[in-house]
C-alpha cells in the first residue's frame, strides 16, 4: 500500500472523525474538571445541536456553515437551562446522583428530537460531494471546515481560559474549588459559563458529524463512548488532552481495520484507553485524579 | 415519598386498567416494533403499513360481526428486555388476539419464548430474519412473512451471476440480518456458482466513518460492492462514502438497502450503478395494489419491510376471521388462509375474503411481499426481484430465481 | 380475564424486578459497599447468560456445546464464569480510581459484547442461542410464570440474606472503612487491593447469575440483550434511586424503576391513536422526567444507607481521594 492511499483513506478520515470526537471530548473534560462528574447526556445534546442547525438550514434556507453559530448558541442556552432546572439542586449531593440525572436528561433530549424532527435519516444538503484532489491528497471542503473549525474553537477556548478573567476563574475552580470560592469567584457564573461552552461545543460536534455523514436521532448516543474514551485518554480536565485524545481515538479507529477484523473497530478506542491507563493512569497529559 | 411513589404507580396502573377495558366489540392485535432503539428510523413506516391493513379491514366491514379491529402499538426497542415487556402487556393488559412483530429477531425469540408460546398467542413477525426462529419449538404459533435470510442471499447470488457480475466484495452489518444474508450469499456465490469474493467483512453500526473499511474492501480488485445493511442507517453512510471516494463501480444491496432514504439523500442521478433485491409477490400486481394503497395514505412503499408488515397484519386479520375470533385457533387458521389453495385474495380485498370465509370457501392470500405459503416451521419461501433506481424511484430490473 | 391478565402481567413484572434486583444487589456490593464505579454490568450479565446457555442447551454443531446439563449447573457455571472473568478485569482495572474505572469497565463490557457478536464458534454470533430450557416451563402460562417467580424469588432471598449477613459482619465494616477512608484502612493493616477485588468478583458473580436467569426465562439469549442502556445504566438508576449502600434499597429501587419503565408505556398509550408511535418517544421523556423528580425529592435514595455508627463523610467516588 502506498503512502498516499494510507493518508487518503485512513489518516484523513481518522483526523476528521477525531476532530468530531475532540469537540465533544473537550466539553466532557471541562465538565469533569469544574463540576466533577461524568455527563452522560453529552451525546444526545450533540444530536440536538445538529438538528437545531438543520432546522435553521431548512427554515432560513442558508448554508449549513452559517447555521452553525445559531446551533452553538441555542444548544449552549439549552445546556445552561438543563443545568438550572435539573442539575443545580443536586450540586451538594454525591456526584453519582447527578450522573444518573444526566442519564435521564439524555433520554429526555433524545425524545424531544424524535418528536420534533422525527426519526428519518436526514442530511443538510442532498447529493454527494466528490473530494478535490490536492497533489494526490483527496480532501473534501467540508473535511477542511471540520478540522479548521475544531482548531479554531479549541484555540479560542484556550485563549479564553488563559487570558480572560472568567477563563482564569474557570481554571481556578477546576484546580481548587475551595480556594477559588474563598478568593471570591462567583461559582454560579463559572458553572453557567462551563455549561454554555460545553453545550456549544456539543452542538459543533454533532453538526460536523451530521455534515460529514447523516443526521439520525441516535447519532449522538453512539458517539458518547468514544468521546468519553477520548476525554479520559487525554487526561481529565485537560482541554488540549481532550483534543489529542479525540484525534488518537479517531485515527486509531480508522487505522484499526488494517490490523484487526473490521467488526472490532468499535473496540479500538477502548483497547487504546485500557493500555494507556495501564501505562499512565492519569491519561496522556497527566489529568486530575478525581 | 415512598408511599407517594407507590400511590403514583398504583394510580397509573388503575387508570390503565380502567382505561383499557375495551369497548366490548373491539378485536385487538399487538403491533410490536423497535420504535426506539437501533432501528428507530425503520419502525414508524412498518407500523404505518400495519395500520393500513387494519384500516382496510375496518372500512370493509370489520372483523367477525362487524367488530372493529384495533392495532395496539408496543415498543420492543429492538432488545429482548423491552420486547418481552411489550408482548406481556399486549397479551395480558390489552388482551390482544395475536401479535404482529416484534421487529428484531432477538426480541422475537424472547417474546415468543417467554410470552406468546406459553400463552398460545399467534405471533407473526414481518422482519425477524434469524434462522433461530425456524427452529423454535413453537407449537405452530410463530410465523413470519419475511423469508429466512438464507433464501434471499442465495437468490441474489444466482441473479448476480446471471447478470454477469464478476469479482465482488461483501460488507455486512454485524447483526443477525447482515450476517445471515452475507453467509448465505457467500455459500451460494462461491461454493455453488464458483464466483469470487475478494473481501468479506462485517462492520458495527453507528460509526461516523467507514472509509478505511472501504479501502480494505477494495483490495483484491473487485469492482462490485455487495452491501447487506439498512439503507436508512449505516448502509447509507457506506454507500455514500463509497460513491464519494470512487471506491467501487457497481453496488448491490439486499432488501434492507431498497430504501427511499438512499434516493432522497444521495440523489437518483448518482445511483445508476446501484441495484437492490426486495421481496415481491408472485402475482406481482399484489405489490402494485399495495403500493397504490400505501401511497394513498401518505406512506412510502419503498421503505424497508413495509410490504411484509402489511402482509403480516392482513394475514393476522384473515386468520382471526377464519378462526371466528378464537385466539387459540388463529395459528391453524393462519396456515389455512395462505396455503396456495383456494380463491386468490389480493392486498386490500378484505370484503371479498370475508364473504368467502363466511361461505366456507377456501382462500389463499397473495401478499405484496410474496405468496406466503407457510411451511411446517411457519416460514415462507420468498419471491424476489432485483430493482434499479430510475427517475421515479425504484424500478424492477428482473425477477430473481 | 381482565383480572387474570393483570395477574399475569404482575407476575411477569415481579420476575423481571427480581432479576434486576439481583443485578442491583451485585452492584451494591461493588459500589454501595466497596465504592467501585463499575459501569460494565452488561458484560458480566452477558457472560453469565451465555455461559448458562452453553451449558444447558442441547448440542449444536455450529458452536461449542451445548452440554445439555441441568439448569442449576448452568446457573452455577454462570456465577463461576462471571466471577472468573471479573478476576483479571479487576486485577487490571481496580487500580484506576472512580471515573477512570467507570470508563475502563464500560470498555471491557463493549469488548465482551463485540466478541459475543462476532465469534459464532463461541456464542453462535449475532444469531444468539435459543432453545434454552426454562425450569417448570412446560406447564400452563400462568403456572409456569408462578413457578419461575418462586425460583427467582428463592434465589433473590438467598442472595439478599447472604449479602446482608456479610455486610453486618466484620467484613462489611471493613469494606465500608476501605470505601470511606482508604489510607486509614490500610494503616490498620487491611489488604485494600485484595478486598476490593473480592467485592468486585462477588458482585460480578451475582450479575452473571442474573444474566443466566434472564436467559432461561426468555429461553433465548441474543447480543441485543447486552444493550448498555437496559443492562448497565438502568441498573445504576435502580441502585442510586433505591439507595446505594442499602440492600433493601437496591431491591426497592429495582421495583420502582422497572414499574416506571414498564407502566409508562401503558400510560402513554392513552394518547390518541394517531400518535401511537410518538407516544413511545414521549414515554422515554416521561421516564427521564420521573427519574429527575425522584432524584429531586429523594436524592439520597428511597431507602438510604442505614447509619451504623460509622457515618461516612462522602458517598461518592468522584470526590477527591
């Protein structure tokens, strides 16, 4: 097999898939870091974001990429709302109670998607797109958009976390909640911000999955486990780790068919994860131990 | 709080019990489908097709002495846990006279094993294709209108050979449907007909990318990809990615791939090298009759397993009519109304069937998805046709032998 | 007929509740008493179900077995197999803490599911195994349900009695000590690693037994039954809602959650006929909402862990250790 083939059919799809996982994994890792629990409704929120974008595309007749910001804002708002209504009063309780609550939210969000948009497979634009040829590299526009958008969104998030006042507050909450509270950080605002960001990233992840394949009501749920694997792989609480983890999981899944029967493709993310945890129990970039 | 909860649960149950006392004259059948869960995209159309059969029965004089036939929809979520739960509720709470479904083989096996066989309720599944259903010890109460995978896989292999297909690669969904079809296809194509399969690989559902799978499949130089998957699920993703990347020249699908979603999402202009097999009545006007009727109620006749769902429901109604509303006799009656002997009944001809049954004349249902002459195991031999994509959707290319 | 139907439905629910209660009891050993976040229940459930199926079905050419053994041997084998497979998994995974352990066990369960689906020689692959004998299955519908319920209840009662006795014994005190303050327990000379593994294996064995009882009840087992939603997450909801750390809570949680799960479908069936399919989606919404309500008003569970004079500060594995 020549190198170009390897890049075209294994590496590029892997990077695109990895970018989609990464967008979700960053949200998961943020929630892990600041609120300290596993948020199981993440996949279904991504589905919701993808379908909100679809609604914007069909009702306003605009291009999907223009619809993305709408979906990001709307899903961020939904995430904040869910937190206010369902999670907030459980904050003092053991974290496992909130994990269970998020499972219930996953069912509720999915059911809303199924009632509102139905269960048929849908796409943003009909037909197929053949890739462009760049010196032998076969890449589609939407794949470039996916990777660029991931890099841009995560880059902005990193800048926000390191430079802005609220970003620093979020990092402080993540590093030492007690100390952060003592120094006068408004816990409520930090939590709201976290949900807004995580929800928006969710929408982006669902949107790009829909753009590259199709929209289905179960699409997010199927992504949940690889996204979690990516977040843990990178190290809990590490944004750049989640990106790295997402890319590794995505590329590994695509590469795996070279070595193992394709029915075991889905196991690849976990095999890597288990191996990684054995070698580095806190993930690639030394995440927190919660 | 505990008492409140128990009170709530009890309240729900009493409300249910009160509300579910049927209007005396209704005859109920359970329509149990995988409405939530992995085949969520397929189930609604199947339920709609079943409801069409029920609607026709009611419009043409109802069942028995003009009683109303009612379909009670249940959700098997495509797993045995919910499948048995839904079947138990249908049988015991709703008091159904027969069950159409569940849709997935695992749910069929479990619902039959723990509910309908012990309770002597007739069950007919429109889409459970697993060979395990054949060997159930079911006292003759389990039927299906979809042929076992073995038949279709072999017929497809023979037809493809006739049509001059050469080296092929096979991609199949790793569940009972995909594996069954793929193995039958392989057995016939390679062992019987001497064809060549270069790659033979299963895949999991719900992944976002199958390009690497396709890159593996294309190794070996086959120009045709045979896909055994569902056209509104993973099958669509695979076909799209294969077309977009120019992986194969020709594509062949099983009946799961004959889905409107493929034309809608990929565009007919891109699908001129795509053919799919699908069951068809031997009197192929049966299928036309059904297609017209289903279109008239806003249904999509190209959706997956709709014709088998319709047939299963119509057969169940015929059997109940024949048995005179006797649940226990429905199974025997099911064989009688479709054993290849007697006056032919086409889809929708309920009134004619009813009169003939009343007169004691033998009838034979010729369904939209085949003649459904049940064998001793409650299975049907299939009749299949190969379809291509034309300007008005799927058009029949050739019958399959 | 109406009444008989309701009785039959109640019997069926009781059997399912008892099977789920066993799963919840197994999880209670792992989480409620040892603080192990096992999110791979479906894996052990599947190992148990398939082991018993292989041991007790008639011989089949396509796969190993069946060995046509008595169903009790099958159930015993299921416990043994689930416990045995838990041993290496625990050996490797229990060194991870809390959420790391959760994702590792989910991964193991997914790998088990894929192996079961893809290895026909072992498990008949995607087709699953049917023709599993059901004890007292040849008598009438209601009679056989009653008989099976009696068997399942007897097993559940025995499991409850044994687990409860262990919890009140010094062993239980030690486990709680390890859960609540690992370093203190270690300082007192307890072999923390070994005790954790012990709890993990006991819990897994109970889960395997539940899987076996599920397979025999349905006379079949297919890979579709290893769905993480119904075989893992649902059990977690049951335990947390019932009250982790309390065995009676685990059983009550199983009952309440399964009743919500099952009865909600009948409730949404009251919607107008045209919405019959949508009603199933709304049902999932209702289930989610009920869960929120119970968690809102009883976040500590319906039957919280009894205070045994060793009041713990934190119930959660997600707190910093």
